[in-house]
C-alpha cells in the first residue's frame, strides 16, 4: 500500500506560496511508505485498519502543514505545525510497530 499524495495546487493561491507547497508535498512523498510483505498475518483487519490510520495521519499532517504555511497568523501557524508533528509521530509509531512485527517494510524513496 502506498500513500497517495496530492500533486495539484489550488488556483488562486498567493504568489510565492506554490514553492512552499511543492516542498512540503515533496518531503511527504519522500517519506518511506508502508508496503505489505505478502504474508497474511493473524488479525488482518486490525492491521489493515492501523495501516489506513497511519496513511490518514500522514495525509492530515500534510494538509495541516500546508494550511500553516498559508496563514498570516504565526500563533495559529505554530499550533497547526505542532498538530502536524503529532500526526506524523503517530503514523511513524504505527509504521515502526508493524515493521517490528514483520508485517510491512520500509521501502526507499
């Protein structure tokens, strides 16, 4: 399973913001994505749910980071970046746990 990363920008975004969005999307896309090892472990539905949650956390972190870059309020931007970091950390813990069980592997970008 690979994570889908949006590659389009919204029309009408302020000048100069497109490069920041592209950098964020490229950074997220460069993260190792979970890949199934091919064997069917016990509790497959629970494992699939955990992989799905990790993917959602990474996608939400991307959205939060992009929104933080667009905000003019540094306090709110900082809060969104913190929330994005929490989501990325949770996704990485899920990936690490599944990799330790041998369910997924990290593949090089």
